[in-house]
C-alpha cells in the first residue's frame, strides 16, 4: 500500500472497530509482522504466494468468528 503499511492499516481498523475480522495478506514473510498483526487483532496472516485452500481456511475462520 503506498501510503501506509498493513500494520498501520490494521491499527486504524481495530481502533475504529475492535470487533473487525481482519485477515492479513502479504508478500513479505516476517515473523515480527505476523506476531504484531496477531497481537493487534488480526485473525490470520497469509503469505503470498498462497494456495486456494489457505485462503478458504482463513475466510472460514473469519466467518466463524461472527
């Protein structure tokens, strides 16, 4: 994203709606970012390239959190 990174966006989303269900998708596999995203409230963290089953699993996880 050109104006902010995903962690900054997640912080804003969670500040706006603490019950938001967020699945992060990234091209960068960094453990620190993964841990920070989960601590901030992301339900899942997918690294590209990803398999269809991985996305379906993350979406199902988000939907079951309703």
